[in-house]
C-alpha cells in the first residue's frame, strides 16, 4: 500500500480525477510513494475521458487509511475526506479560494489558473518529468472541462499553451472536436435521477455561518433541465439543505439560469442583480461557479 | 506609488525583510508594480546585513494604502497588517504552518524549507531572473539567520545549495565567517530594554482559543539573559499577556532555556517533557520555535 493518498474534492469532476492521477505520477517520479484515489466514482464526462485514454478510475475512499495525504483541486475541510483532521497534509495543488489551517509547514502550489491540470503541466516541466500520453490526455480533458474549452472567464494565459502541449503529447490532433464530445458527454442528464442531478458536483460553502450548497450542471438545453423543476425541488427538500442554488449552464452559448431554494432570496437577487421568478433567476454570461457565482454571493453575507 | 505592497510578519527578522525585498524585485521583473515594505524597523542582526550590503531598510507600515498585497514569511492574520481583511492578498511566499482564508483564488508558494529566501532563490531560477549581488547577500543572510548557519533542524537539502549559490553571487567568499558575525550581531542584548527583549521577534499563536505569545532571543550566554529574569517578568506582566514563553537560544551550542509566565504550566511541562523551576524550563537541543516549540505546544491544546 502507498504511503500517501492523493485525492481531489467530493463529487469528483474531471479536473479532480485527472489532477489526482497526474500529481500522484509526478510525486512518484520524484521520490515519493503515493496512490491516486477519489472521493467518488467518475461522472459521465470524466468516464468519457477515462475510456478514451484507457485509464482505470481511481479507487474510491471516504477517509484515509494512511497518515499522510496530498490534496488536489480543493483545500477546504468541507470538501475533503472525513478524517482530514487526523492526517498530515503534506502538499496541496489548488486553484480555488483558500480556507486551510494546519499545524506543520507543508508544500502548497496554488495559482489562480483555469485548472489544476494546468498548474501540474508546469510542475512536470519544472521537475523535468515526461508526461505519459494517457495522463496528458486526462490533463487536457481537465483543462477543457474546467475552462469549457477555454471559453470560461476562469481561463488564463497559461491554460491554452498547456492544453495545446498536452493535446500533442496525448496524440489528440483536434482537441476542439474532442473537447465538444467530452463536454457533451457530461450533459446527458436524462439517465440521471433528480437526486443524482442535485448531488452531481454540488459543493458546500460556509456563508456567514450557514451552509450554502451550490450545484451546477452543464447542458446544451436549459429548458430541458428546467422541465424537471418539480422533481429537482422535491429532491432538494428531501436532503434538508438550508440553501441550495442549482446552476444550469448552457455550454454552447455560455449562459446560465439557476434554481434557488432557501430563505435568502434577497441575497440571491442582490448577488446576481436580477429577480427570482418561480425560484428561477437568469444568470446571463455566467459559466463559472468559482468566479461568477461564489464571490458575488459571499459579498452578500 | 506602487500598486502592491510586499511585506513579511510583525517584528521583522532577517528572512522577513530580505524576502520582501527579493520577492518585490522578482515580481517587478516579471511585470508587476510592487514595493517592499516592513511592519517595523530592522533588528540588530538585519541591520548588520543591510549595512554590509548597503541596502536601505524598507519603509515601515502598519496598514496597507494599496488595495492589493503580497505576504512573505507569514500567512496568519495575527502576524500581518491591521487592515489585511480589507485588501486582496494576491500572493503568499511562506514556509510556516498555514492558517489562511480568503475569498478569491491567489498565488501561494509554500514549502517547508529553512527560509523563504531559499524558496525565492529557486523562484528566481525558474523565472530566469538574475539576482543582483546586494539582494543575493540579503537572501544569503536570511538563510543563515533562519537556519542558524544550516545547523537548525529546520534546515533542508534545499538550503545549503541556495546559500552557496547566493553567497557566490553576493561575493561572500567565506559565508561561515560572515554568518557568525551576522548571528552575533543579533545577540548583543545589553543595549535592549526588557520590553524590547520580549517584544523582539515575539509572535502570537492561537492555542485552543487563548492567545499564546512566544518570543525568542539568540545569545552566546544564556545565563547572562537569565540574570535579567525579574525585569523580563515585569515587562511581560505590564503587557498583560495571558501566556508568554520566552525562549533563550544558545546559538553556539544549539540549546535553549525558556522562561514561562502564564497559567498553563502543565501544558508547558508536557510539551517539553521537563519541569518548570522558578518559571524556567530546560529545552535541550531546541533551537527552532517553528519546528520544536510550536508543534509540541499545539499538541497540548
């Protein structure tokens, strides 16, 4: 068994899975003994990438059975394993806002770039470690996923060169076509129950004391998702969430609408400068939870 | 005026001053507009290094008049400027334990190495920016200061190569001799009042809810410092600190004794596996507050 587990956030997405695999590989090539694991099974988009590059999904864990761990794509306890407080975090690779406390010095490489895979691409370069084609393919998929094919406002000048280099290593001749297939693979919501839809990649955020849960789905047809509003609302009530914002993002037109259930209507309307009608608010131009949903909401609390 | 202020912790030491100057220089060479400042005037050791390499001490600030800042050699609010909550932290370079929360993604480069100057040496290399001789001299001084000439247990395999390379750039032919002079410059305590002694490089730590203050002085004669025990104790009482641990470190023999004033005698004795006699506890082999004083204390709370 490896000495150190490497994993991303709960409700793993493509960046979290790809970055755990890539970081573990890099760490092992530089003298460490690690295993990439995940806090859940891959979503449909990630499974598409894993299948395409013939990589096995990481083992699923809910707590660490090692004394040391490496966090990728998250740093907040609420998004991490159950026994985070009992293990030593040796390193963090992340691109989110920070809320992290520990008692010993550690390695942190955080950059406000489009994906953790982008950060890791430059870490491989710096360490002069060759990226295997299959891992490069997953890392390219992660950049495509997190930046919506370089269209999200989270995209930085570092993401495109990394994506192009990784696509070349992976033998992806046309990464735009592959990218559209990948993103569409994540938008087939018909096979998912309402509960699966809201659990999707939802994350909890502590906003002025109360737990705010924010989910997001990508689609090519927002109305199709909204036609399931009653079922989604029932699923949220069943889970007893205080506040739930369910963001539905049109990946082709780079727009979103959100369903909101909770008692902070004013905060929602203030944050997004719009009106909630039948629990729905328009979010024109919004595609990034991290950059366009969480910060304006936090300002309200 | 610069867009962004770069500074280290309160009660600046040599690593904090040198790293602010070095990080500001590196950031300016890579397209930013920053100014190195400090939360206090240099101590005697730092002033020795500044004089030796003919560098002016950074401007002293207590709060930022810019909207963006870069933190070096610290990340905790208690050790930072008064209005940290009102400004945006764009980047952190640090080698301490972490307790940092913000609302936007940022750059963090943290490594558990001997000094922040060591981390910055490798950042200069990676960015392919030449280090000027005077800044290299300050960075070498910072490594010497934080690692007690590579003898502290905080020393890593990265510190010696960085120190040797920086000494060469700085034209320091014999860095060991220079290093002893530098460390001794910081041990002349006779000119400092009891209040100056305890304020020295003391830092506050939140331990299980109450504020624990830990100061440290380097000396070549522990007994000489202990002869001032009554005055030191009076100075601590005057400041109304709940808990104050004053660590006196013999830099030639790599040992310490500590004076403790507070109501957690048991925790102190448990942490250091010894007895408090007349408020004094032996700390054999202890030279590093970060590595040998704070972690065992935190385990008690």
